[in-house]
C-alpha cells in the first residue's frame, strides 16, 4: 500500500498537491509534510493506484476541497492533482485509509493559551482549527471508498489532547452514521500519534464502530 500526502498547492491554493510520503505515515518525523518528495504522474497511474492507498491530509482546506470534489463526482470519480514534476490522478475508489492530522496545522509560532496547552479548545487557535475541521468533514459525501479513518494527534507543541475528543466524536459519528445508512457498512476509526497507549485507548474508546481494522 502506498502512502500519499494531499495538501493545497502553496502557489496555487485552488489546486491540490500530491506527494509521496517517503518517511512513512507511522514515523515520528516532523518534516514529512513540509518536505515531501513529489512523484511523477506516470508512476502513480501505473504502480500506485492499483492497490488501496492511504491518503494523509493535515489541512482542513485540503480535506474540504477533496470532499467537495468527491461529492460532485461520486465514488467512481477521480481528480487531477498537481505535482512539482507532472500531473497525476487520484482515484477515489483507491482511498482505503484516510489519515487526518488534526493538530498538524498548529506550528511552533502559534501562541497557544495556557488553557489550550492543557487541552482546552475554546482559545483563539484551537477554536478556529476545530471549526475548520468540522466544516471540512461535513463536505465528505455519504458514499465513498474509505474504510478506515485514522486521527493523527501529533502536535509540534506540547498540547494535551483532552477536549479535542469532542471534535473527534462529532466528525466520526457523522461519518459512521452516513456510511452505515448509505452503504450498509461500518467504518473503522483509530487514533495515532498519541504520547502513550493509555491516551490512544482513551481516544479510541470515544469513537464509534469497531476499533480493529480486520473487522472492516
């Protein structure tokens, strides 16, 4: 399975940029998004999209753009994506796992309040971010090929993920109910990037559906 990062183009914000995640989605690498290696479209078309893929999105705007395109074109649709070398095609039917970096937009330059650092989401940075993620998840259609949604909780700052669980519960429950109603199948939700297993289990216990990917 190939892992790809999907984000808005830094110079053309109305386009999506596709890049190969050369570091691996599960590794603790801070620059995997800021310094991805682009891939040629021919390689994507010939080699990568034959198998279900993992798509990594760390930006609410990119997720919203993708969701709107999927809603317009349906499960069997595709989208032409810009790369630094060429153009490639993302086929919606190949998106088996969607990994979302919930806290990835927070940088070291962001001034979090003490409340936000301790897990609150009512401060200026977290409240704006959670609002953007809610809008982005609402754009996803009922019918899609996604089987598993993985919430990556890594953050550049020392943020304690407490009340952010409300956002995870809201967006996951919405996706779960829509998929069950429209397609008759149950999505799997996971948490990753947690500082310890106890925090991971706590977050996942708050999410709907099965927690084991093999139950998909």
